[in-house]
C-alpha cells in the first residue's frame, strides 16, 4: 500500500500545525487541507486548500476525498458525529487510510474509561471507524498520552509557569505518559510511511514519562525558584469535573482528565501495558529536564 495524497482536517489547531509541518518536511506527500469557507486560517504555500461549507455537507466531503489516499482528522473529539460522517465519506470515496481524532490517553484500556468516562466518546468513535474495514478502508489510532509542551505551557498539567505554582494530585508519584506536539506530527508521518505495519491498530508513542513530583523538581531547577504547592485528591477532581461536564460546563475537562490520569493506576501506563511504536514511526524519547528547560525558556522542543 502506498499513501501519498493526504487530507488534513483541523490543520490550524494545536496538533494540526505540527502535523502539517511534519508532512511537508517529509517531502513525499501531497498535502491538502480541508477547511471551512468561513475560516480565516492561513497555511504554507505548498499546501492545497479545499474549502467546503461550514456544516461539512456529506456530498462536499465525498468530493473532497476523491483521489485521496489518507484522511487525518484533527478536529476536537467533541465533534463525534461529524468525525463519524467524515469517516463514512472517506470510506465511500475509496480512501485507503483514516486516522481519527484520538491523540491522547489509551481509551482501548477499560481502566482508562473507568477513570475518565469522557474518553468513552473517543472509543466509540474509533469503534465506528473500525466498521469501515469491510469496505476496504484501514485505520490507525494514535495514542500519545498528554501533549507535554502544550500542557506545560498552558498550565493544563497543573503547573503554572507564571506564578510558579503547582497543584499536586494525590501522592504526586503516579506516572504520566506524554508526547510533544512535534513528535505527534512525526508519528503521523511514520504511520503513513509504514502503512502495512500500522494498519487497523492503535499506535503508541511517547516522548517522555514523568511523575508530578519529578516535573516539579525539574521546574524548580529550571526556574531557580521554590514553587508553591497545592494538594488535591484525584477522587475529588474527578467528581468535580464530572459534575461540571454533566451541566455542559467544559471547564470540567481538566479536572476529569487529571483526576483520572494522575492516579498512578498501573493499567493506564501504556509504556508498561503496551509496546511502544517509537522506533517504527520515528519518535525518540527525551530527558525530562531537557524538555522542561526549553519550555521554560520559550524555546521549541
């Protein structure tokens, strides 16, 4: 199987930009970005831009996917119905490989879904994509853990770089799998470059694995400051997050995810439960301190 013509949906987002950059840098893909007519996003000149109506009409998706080898969905996974429609159109158009909007924790692991129920929507999405195997379209789901550089820079991981304040959940010794955004892009290139080895399965990548206490120590060393530490229980965070989400309050996402993934539950550490695909797709692990030093300085990682 050869995958050359690639469509990226959601190319202007946090994961989309490094993914498009990685595809272009590889130099062996013809990259088309599918974007809404109402979007003001701009893209590199080497990229083909295909505009469709803001509602992503099925007939327009079908037309956009004709002659394409692979479709990569980087839309937020809250758009499950839309992503399923995109997968349906890709299969009908004869696309060979579909990469859905997974890009996160291992929702193929039941314990992950128990701890973070909101991930069930992504698991159902990938389940729908799997049904397209019978029509000849293969799939690959990327599991990369947390987005390390984004999560640290924005404070999503519980560490505020501006105030030098950390929120430590439970003991702080539970491991967290994580990948930097540029490595997510490299993983996508690696998948498309090894279509047979990556067909119809989850691909697991990781740039770094850390505990909260290890990250705190690295940040104190990098900033040269003693950080303020607040303690919180994972159980309370999960409860608060779940209550917010039940009311449609998306600010509960952080509580729900961190309250589940900082527990230290061995089953959710996919480096231990699965086989990493780093070597296959071209992702290298990096020292925690090295990554932290660059992020604190505002340097690219």
